[in-house]
C-alpha cells in the first residue's frame, strides 16, 4: 500500500513539472482587456464601461448583463454605420420574407496585446525557480494577442467573442450569441448560446484590478495529476445559459454545458446563480438609474450578495489508460460592498470531487478571495487582494496556499494600461502537481512541508487594445 | 390623419437622406394665408430625417397632385415624400438594375418588378404613412406620407420646416417620425404672418 502511494507520488511529481509550465501560463495570462469593437460601435470611450479595464464600472456591468446592449433601445446609441439586411417593415411580411437584421458597417473586430516584465526579489522563492532562477524575466513582455468580435444582429440579438494567441497556441476564449428580451419586460429572460463563461457571480468574470479572474479557478483534477484538461468554475464551456435581471435588483442564471471532457459525452454540467443588489443603481441600468456623481461613474453606496451552485461531471483518461469519471459539486457565494470609491469583493466556494485523484479518490477543496480597491483617480486604482485555497484529499494530508497581492492599475490612455503587482505567497504542503493549476508559485518540497511567506514576483504589466 | 398609425415603427434608414423641405400645397395656397414654421429636435438625432410636420383637420377640398419618387443608386429619392390623399406618385427607376416597389402598410400594394427607366404609378386613396420597400433589395427604404390635406412638410436636416399658405385659423399641429413621437400642439395662423411651433421627439 505504501509502495503504491510512493509510485503514485512519483507519477504526480513528473506531471508536476509539466503542470509547472502550465502554472506559468496561467499566471501570465491576463486575457481580459477592454473591447474597442464596442467602443467603435457606439462611438464612445472605453471609460463609458470601464474604470481601469477590464474592470467594469456600473454602466459596463449593466451593459454586460443586458447582453452587451445599452439600456433602452440599443440601436438608438449606435453611431457606427449599419448595413440593413432588410428593413424593419419586412417584419410585416414574415413568414413570406426573412426577418430583418443588421450588419455592422465596419468589421466589428478589435485587437489587443498584453504581457509583463517579472522581477523575482527572492532568488530562492518558487516564483524565481519557475523562471529557472532568473531574477528578471522579459520573455513575456508581449505574451498574448487577442482578437475580439462584438456587435449586434438587431436590437435583441448580439454577439461577443474572443480569440487568444499565445505561445501555447490559439484558443477560443469564449464566443456566444445572446438572444435577449425573449419574453416579458426587458432583461427578464435572455438566452446565451456558445462557448460561454458560466455566470456564477452577479459581476463580470474579470472584476479584479490585480488578477485575471475574480473567482480564482481551481482545477482540482489537474492539481492531483488526474488530467491536464481539468474542469473549473471559471472557464468557458460549450453550452447554453438562460439569464436575466428582474426589477433591476435580482439577477439570475441557469445553464448547462458540455464541461471539460476529453471524450464526448452527454452534457452533464449544470449550474445556477442568484444575486440581489441593495441600494445603488439598478443592475440593468434602466429607468434613468444613474450614479450619484456623474464624474465618478464607478462610485455608489450599495451591497450585492450572490450565490451559485455548480455540478460538473468530467470523464477523462488517466495515465494508465483507465477512464475515470469525476463529479464535482460546488457551492459558492460572494458579496460586493461599495462605499463611494471603495469597493470590497469577497467570495468563497466549496468544491467536492468524488474522483479527482489520479488513482481515484475524493477531494474536498475550498477557495476564497477578497479584494479591496479604491479609485483615487479614474486612471489610478490601488488594490490589495488575498486568495486562499485548501485541499483535502481522501486519505492524504490537507494542503493550503495563501496568496497576497498588492499593487496598482493605471491607465496611460483609456486603452493603454499599466499595472504593478507584488505577489506574496505561503503554502503548507502542496498537491502532487504543485500549486500551478491553482495559480500558485510556492513550491513546498513535500506534501507536508511548508514555505513562505515569500515574495514570488513583482510584475510590471502592459496592455493595449485598439 | 388621426386614425392611421403615424407612429408606426419602421426600420432604421439605411439610405442617405435627400435633404429637402417639401411643401406640398404651397402651389395651391401660397398666395394667401399664413405660414406655420418651426423646428423639430430628435433624440436620437439620427432619426430626424424621417420626420413630417402636418396640420390636422384643415377644412376644405384639395386637388389631387402628382409627385415622383425615384430609385437611384439603390435608394429611394427623396427618402420621405409627402402627398395628399387622392394624389398619385410616379415611381421611377433610374438605376441600371431592376427594382420592385411595394408597401405592407394601409392599402398595401406591389407594383411588381420594373426595369431601368421604367415608370409605374400608384394613386393613394387613404391617408397614412406607407413604407416603401424593394423586394429585390431589402435594404432599400423610403416613406410616402399621405396627408388628408396638403399642409405638411418634411423637416430639413437641421430640423426646421415651413408650411406656407395655411388658411387663417387655429389648428392642431402634429408630427410623424419613423421611430419617435411627440405630443400634438395647437397653432393659430394669422393671414400674412408666420406662426411658430416646435417639437421635441423622443422614444
């Protein structure tokens, strides 16, 4: 039994080196930027929807929630030339004519690039080790390129997607068609179809000034070496989602998707989300809902509570050829407390896997995050963030990883961004694959030892989009 | 005019607007009466080109006239044409491609396919707004505003309009727009003078 365990640990260690590379890719990924395709469509500034992008301000959140549409009648605000594919009067001819739509007059495409210079102040820290001991890493100064497509087919149907190009290849980050206002009052019932990011929060998935994903991804089956194609709550998957906003205060989402399966199987992933906002502007931005100070479109006094449930079934082949099936059941929740220009985003989720170990076995995982930010100027936002992960495998030691981030995000121009972020980390033990798939850099040598706190990296990032 | 759907929602105009102020009826009564003029503001402004200001329930009988609506460069020119009920519109085709003219509104008509330089006509019996479509080119859009009287004018690109030759009296001034609306207003016309009335269009 002990020999099996050691063999299993060795296997995990080998996979760990592969996953270490994966770790770096995750850490260097700041996929989300602003979307100039929308700026061009409406002839408006990035600042209409963002503070320091990709963080959305209150209007931007409403725009996203409304299926990438302005409040009211979306086409009223479109300044870009539109090619009518049939005039509205053709609706009277249906079904003897095709229901009319529109085409953006210009190709609704935007480009963006981002990357960072990384400094490792502690040569012996995990961050420096991940960069082969280099104290300064300029290899990813331009680490990624992005192509976004965003626009509308008419006042109800919109589209939004993103391709990312990086050293690892090209990936469809997400792309979806949004059928909005299907019945009843505006925004009550919408349908999104495509490779979409599941709605597990009332706020956008990139609601952070310091990291890429506000809800930290936790790829448990990857952490334990079972598969590199690991499901997590934050990733986009092929599926559909029904969502909406009721009375401007309550938002919901119910969705199903194919999840992360190496082999085709019947869709088995299901999730649901519910959120409620107390005070402040409406979640849908309708009915003249405006911020108290128009010079501070991010500022209000409000509290939003949200929760989600996610059940995912994954099927993957283990290294020995055996096919494993893992079911993850996740409960989570969070809050956003806003006091003028101060904002606190907190959340946590508990994930239980019935078969996440490489050789099979249960794992319970906890992920928690808090981010406090303050908008000093519209172009300057300092923030601090804490992320905590705890993994408890059946029959193995529980391990934890605590990460702290402190930094500032700044706009040089509305579409040029810099950020400076220091990451400190402490880990007690580590899963066999290292903390990489959980975005950690600390590298305890055994599952029971600990390291840190240590300064893993100081990152100076650059992003621009046009 | 009150019975017809003057605020029907039509498509967004894809065609450029021939910015002219038409004042049908001016030939009939320009020598007498007063003028109703003013300005229309629209939010959003891009729909302003599809706006007609008209007077309701003006007594009298009005002779039928003939106007023309051209198809040139795959656009209806003018974009908005005003005629009086009983009037005839000659639909022209000065393109080098075939066109069709039909309207799904009110009386509904389909003039079929006509070749370059061919003319087909239609006489409007009923007042209302008739969307002009071409089944061969679904992006083409125009409007024929058929008034109960000749006292109507398409607003110019700056929103101004003028309806000359209006008999002295008090009338209801109304406005039609393809997407927007505004409340009617009373206007009193004095012989030889200009009465001002303005509108602010919104959703």
